[in-house]
C-alpha cells in the first residue's frame, strides 16, 4: 500500500500541472485542528492530494474571541478547528504556502476583522502586496445570531464591524471577497430552498444599503461585485438544481433593479447539507454527499466557484485525514471523470426546471424584500422565529415518515462496512495539547513589546467610543502582537459587553410533535455548554418538553458549568439538560457534577446530548449523568419519555 502513495501524489501533481485539464470550480476541504503547526501539515497533505484552495476551520475559542487560557475555553482549544491568537500563529499556519497565489477562505465572523488583520500582517511580513491576495472572510453575523451562534457583540456593533471590514477590503484589498452572505446555515436550521435564497439576499441588501452612502459610485459598484455567498446543496436533486439557478438569476436581477448595476456575477462557494448526514448507517452518507455535490456544478450557467464536501462520519466526529481525502476524491471524480464540464447548460429550455426556478426566485425575492424593509435587528428576530417553525415542521415530517431518511426511519440496521471513526477524542491528549498551547501563548506575551500592545488597545478603544473607523487600529493591534482575546476584550470594555440572543423565539407558531405527557410537575433547564452555538437540537427539545407539559427554563447558550448550575439552583429544577457539540463533554460533565455536589444539590438530575462518541457514553454515566443522547437518538418522543422517567424516579 505504501508503494502506491507516491504514485497517487505524482498523478495529482500531473493533473494540477496539465494545461489541458479544465477545472470549472475550486476543490476545497474544510480543515483546521490543533495548533497552527498541525493545521499547516494538514493543509500541505491536502494540497498534495489535489486540493486547490484552503478553507480554514478555526476553533471555537478563536471564533468567539477567547484566548486559549480563558476559563471558558477549557476543553475546546484546537478541537473544532485551529487555534489562532496572534500574527506568529497565522505565519506558522501558512508556512510554505504562497499567499500571493493560494485562494484562502476563512470561516470567521465575529472576530473576522482581527483575523483578517493577522492575515494582512503576515502578507506584509512576507512581502506580498495586499492587491495580490485572493480569498474570502465569511464575516456574516446575521446567520450567527439565528443559526450558528458565534456572535459576540450586540447586533449594532456587529453590523458596524462587518460593514467596516467590507469597506476596508474593497478599498485596500481589491481582489478579496470581504463577506460570504450565507444561505447555508438557514437550510441547516430547517429552511426550504426559497427561504435559503431569500434570507441570504435579504442580508446582502441590508449590508449594501448601509454601505452605499459611505462609498463613491465606483467603489460601491466594486463592493456589489465583490459580495460573495456561501450556499447549501441538499439531497432533493430537482429543487436543488432550481435553487442554484434561482440564486444566479435573482442576484443579477436585484443588482440591476435595486442598484442599477448590470451583469453582476453571482459568486459563491458551497458545502453540501450536513443536516442530511446521519449517524446510523454512516456509509450511506458517502452516497448522499456525492449526490448533493451534483446540483451546484451540473449547470454550466449556474455553477459555484468553489465546493467543499464534509466527512461522511460528520455526525460522529470531525473528519480525519482519510475522510478528507475521500471528500477530495469525490470531487475529483465528479470533475475529471463524469465529463459534465464539457457541455453547455444542459437544462436550458427545460419546462420543469425553468418553471420551478422562476417560482423559487419570485418567492425568494419577496422574502428578501421583507427582511430589507424590517431592518437588520428586526430581521434577526424574524428569521429566528421562522427557522424554529421550519425546523420543527421538518422534524415532524421525518418522524411521521413524510420525509424518508434511510437508516433512520426506513431500511434501518447497521451496514457494518466501516470501522468507528479514528477521530474520536482522546481526552488526556487534548489536555496536554491545551496546556502546551497556553504555555506557548504565555511565552508570546512575555516576549512582545507590551507597551506597543497597550498603546494599540487604547487606540482601538478610543476609536470605538468615538464611533470612528475600527480597521486601522485593529491592524495596529495585530502588528503589535495583540491577541484575538485582547481585541475582543477591548471592544467589550467600551461597548455593552457580550450579547446573548434569546435561545428560542417563544412567539413562533410551532407544529405539534408526538411526545408523551408529563403526569406531574417537572421543571427542566435546557442549556448549551461550551462555545458551540448551534442550537437546533435545543430548540426542538425545548419545544417538545413544553408540549409534554413540562416547565421549561432556557439557560442560554455558550454557558459555563458555573452558569448552568446557578440557573438550576435559582430556578429549582428537577432536571438539567446540557447540550455539547464541541468535544468538551467530559470536562463539562465532571465540573457540573462536582459543583452540584459542593452545593448540596445532588437531587438535580443531569442529562446530556450532542455530538458525543459512543465510547464516552459509559464514562459519562459512571460520572453520574443519568442519560446520554447521541445522534443515534433521533426520536424526540423517546427522548422526552426518558427525561420524564428520570425526573419521576428521583423526585421526592
């Protein structure tokens, strides 16, 4: 097997170097883990395997504006992505990678101004002009407030930071895409195709409307042309083909009718729909991923610029190197073997496709205009409410069998072709890695010019207080050796601190779910522990518990064990239900149980759910967790019934 590896790499190199090969989109994988050195090695391995651009996953402390030594970051450093604090980390991350020729996508939002500044500083140090840089900062906060949850600041400050980055990049880094308006996360949270397009375009219009008075006409036109999108591609082939065509059609129309700018290209990256990937029968996900890649590349006139595919065991753990290589091979077969790039638009003139595309574009336009009229802050509430309703309705359809999911509600049972994911977390190794990362940060702080950092932070805070431009002082802090945590703390200090949006819009009119009824009073607190902000599962469980007749307390998300325990005691709950998605579940469980014991509250029963490997289930139960729900547990009625049974058994 080892003697084949060099041949595979040689073949990939030949394909990359061949001028005859047509590459109609950029092949990416979404990658980043550990520290900058480890992530850099993964980047090089993937580039050798034929990846053509980088799509960087940052760990949750980095995304949420915390340094590795922040107490709230415990257990999550370098876990769901790479830990980046300062310019030397960024320099190490790109060691041996030419910034002037690589296309770099960074999935970063609330801390996007600072992370982008670090990238620019590294380019300066390498002598690469900013005008040569190509890539994208995601920089989309609306979807963070309603779906993904790495928001930090109040919507007004978040919007200001986002639009300032866009304005700065258009004027100073002209080949950079300063924002991905993301439709992807809406569909992950339950929306349909028209809603995905409408929410994404509504957000884009709100941003462009705010920037228009700040820019000259030529600069504004350049901004319109640099807006990019990140979209979803699901399993329903015909609607998804029509959705991508509606994206292309409607964006061109909106730019012309609303801003008088003609021939604007719809520019987008894409990842296929993770919501369809199941923990049961993970082998089937290989097929799903391949089918879901088709809609966004099959139409010659509606083809995304870049595509990344997840690992097929995403519902169990982050992908290892073999899964990422398989994702690359899936794209390479699609690009080089199917011949789909050799033809013109094969759907042109199709009555079915054109009719559905037109209907979808019309519905999406109405949604976008409704959000535009509401304004940014009100749009957050509108989208959040609608997503909760749509998510609950989708779950109802799955449970009722109206939506078939192979391995979940039809053709169930193990297939057994693949072993368990090798990416299951070793908690001892993680603790060592986290300790090393903190020690590295401490050495960095001791070696830098602290007076320069202090001066840069003061300048940033003055600019924020006076409502002045923030990108220049952000750059100065990055140059001085400041960290992502210090940048965030400075803005927290002079604004309203950290902002936590509501976990559930209680005004949502939700469909009924099939759940058992509680026969006596049960009070349950639901909260998200750790820094992962995805709250779909918590929304559904809260809705189900309410329908079962329980008294539900929403503890919020990105909670520490101390905060969760405080809520449980203040609200006198019977059950504390904790959701954890980022791999810190053992740390969270241990600390929560110890805190309850120290405060004489051992009668509060803990249940946990999330992306928790089966190997950790027994360990959590031995610690004292009463029930552990993993992606295998898809029936809400059974989950609610188990919670009722636990509460009833332990009530006095």
